[in-house]
């Protein structure tokens, strides 16, 4: 039997890598455009067919799911930092 030791360090990804991202906020008229504009500043090649929006069952929250190729850890860190700096963004998955 082989024992695997887990460390507290995050797993390093090898870039470029396909990356799914979900951004959740309150259902506001321009939330989708708001999120897409931020993501496009970091991922200019984002394609429309890789964007999906969904309203929660109670119609209170909206999620924007995006799929793209992440080019580097620095790119992802900058994207997460910008998204999380906005009060409109409640959660990033």
C-alpha cells in the first residue's frame, strides 16, 4: 500500500490550460456584460459560444459561466483579483 502525503501548497497547473470560471452575483440588468467586460480585459480571445448565463431558481442571483484557455498563473491571478475587487461579485468558482 502506498501512502500519499498531502501538502498545504496549491497544485501547480501547467499552462496553457482549458479553464472553466463561474462568477455569481445578484440578478442585475447588466451583470452579464459587467463580468464579460472584465474577463475580456484579461482574456481577449474569449468566444461568445463559451459564455453561458443562468438565473437562480428564486430569480435572485445570476451566474456567468465562461470557458477559455488560461495562458499563465499571472493572468489568472490578475483576473481573480479584479473580479473579487468588485462588490457586485459575490462568488467566483
